[in-house]
C-alpha cells in the first residue's frame, strides 16, 4: 500500500528556511561548495539552531495531534543539498522532535519537478529560482526572509497558527495592482469601484488559502487551530471587490485590515503572525523585523496567468546549490 499525499496539507521546506544556516551559507559563498560540504560533514554532531521557518513548521506538524486530524499535514525537506551533507539537518530534526521523515536532496539540481511530484501545497525556501519555479507551476511559495528574527523558544507550543497574506499579487492576481502602478491611485480606485461585483482573479496563494479554509471548517472561529488575516494597503472604495471575491470563492478569512497606506508592521505584530506573505520586498523586509515573513515573486508573464488556480484545488479535505 502506497502512502497517499492526497487530502493532506503538503509543505516543502528547505533546510535553510527551517534552520539557521547563515554561517554555513557564508562559507559556501566565500569558499565554494567543497568547503561547505566539508564543514557540514565535520560538524554533523553540532545541532543547528532554529531558522525563520521553524516556528511555523513546528506548529503545522502539531496539527497532526488534533483528534480527527491525524496525518493532515505532511512536511518534506526539499533541498539542493547532497545526501552526504544532509545528516546534520536530519540530526537537528530528530533533536527538536519534528516529525519529518521524507526528503528531496537534489545535489544542486532544480527542485521544481519534485514539487509537483509530491503534491506540494506550500514551498518555503531561501533560494529565489526554486521559489519562482514553484510559483510558475501554480504552487504557493515564498522566499523566506533570513534576516530579522533569529531567536526562538523551541519549547513554546503555538496553540493557534496565525498566517497573514497581502492581497494583490498574493491572494489575488496583480491585474488591479498593475493599474495602480501604471495609471495611478485614482484610476485603480475607479476600476475597483466599477468592478466591485466582478471577483478578482486568483493569485498564487489562492489555492493555499482554500486548503486552509477546508481545514478550518470543522472548528468554530474561536476554536480553530489556524487563524488567517488579509493585510492589504487597499482601503475603501477598493475593499468591496475583495470581500465579494472571498465570498465568491467560499473561503474563510478571519481578519482583514484595509490599511490605506498605514505601515503593515505594527498590524502584523499585533495580529501575532507566524508568517506573512507579501510580493514586495519593502514590506517583507520591514515585517521580518517583528514576524517571520516571505516574499512571493509573481508568476512570469510568459508562463501564463493564474486565473485558473482554484480549479486545480486538491479534492477537499481539496546560482548554485541551495543550503
């Protein structure tokens, strides 16, 4: 009997997103891959510190302990590391008690083909090319910010996972955002007012939000193990189209913040986000000072639009080597 990945939330995470490999990355960048591999083998028994994606991954794995949700989350290490240099990562996984048993170790090759092979719903990495390939394949993915937060309480148990999303170019397509960039704010607001009843096209994280919404359906808002938030610079009158879009998709967003130019950082800190996804580095860089953050590169134009992302939902529960 094969292990079925359907009807599970499958999260791929690189070793550099899960653990703090900043020192090792400096060795790689300065001295090359051979020096890096040698260092990793020589330090196999030294436990790595948690990295920026560690709290989220640990909390997601804990969902498997909920009654009736056993096995609902599968986390897979997906790295450009070679098998020979991976023992240090597996030793750290065992040390922290993370139930991660599967891995893709590509020895410098692209990870893109394996993301689809493992039915990946979310991919977190520090390597932009792999994240871009994931986005181009209609897989939610983010370049995790490795600067900012570096200390974590490994014993702390997150009781409710809090995930925050930007709107345009993340949950929704960047069609409206392009109008704002190219024609200005007034043209953007007029377009949104005219199209308030027309749902926005799906963006790269629309399917992931729908998967989370399915997981939430068995719980009340107060008891749900996952809480989501939309944190967008939109404000009235551009809010109505967003609300009607989410209603048309039949997905749940627990909190929404229409900021109209107000800094996102303070809101994200108050919400207590365990990760924030945004398409602009100016927002993820500042957000990473207070919460874990990941930048979402938008889909390459030549790869086509993201308008059909929601149709591919699973059946509802539907430069060189990476370090």
